[in-house]
C-alpha cells in the first residue's frame, strides 16, 4: 500500500507524448521537456489541461514524428 496525499493527480502516458521533437531543435521532447511544458501551461480543469498538453506536444513536433498517443489522468481529493 502506498500512502497518498489528501489531494493529487497521477498522469500515465504512452511514449508518443515524449518521443516527438522539441520545437525547432533536433532533440526529442523527453520527460524533462514534458515536465517543463506541463508546468508552463495554465492549470485549468484536468480535461482542459490534458488537452492543452497534447496540443502543445503536437505543435512542438510539427508533424516530424508520428506515434500512438494515450494519456490517462486521475485526480483525487479526500472529503
């Protein structure tokens, strides 16, 4: 059993989210780039936030890499 905080979120994703290119650079976005992107985007409701992340990842990649993409975000708050 893993103790969880009273409120939090867990995001699971396939490698299609991190293997695309990072803008004009020849390098891949990677996990560090994804975390930077997530922190940079406005934290709206969870569904809108995931949509924004996917939209930005696609824009950075500019069609140079094509891979399956799946994201699952689970949010919780104890009452």
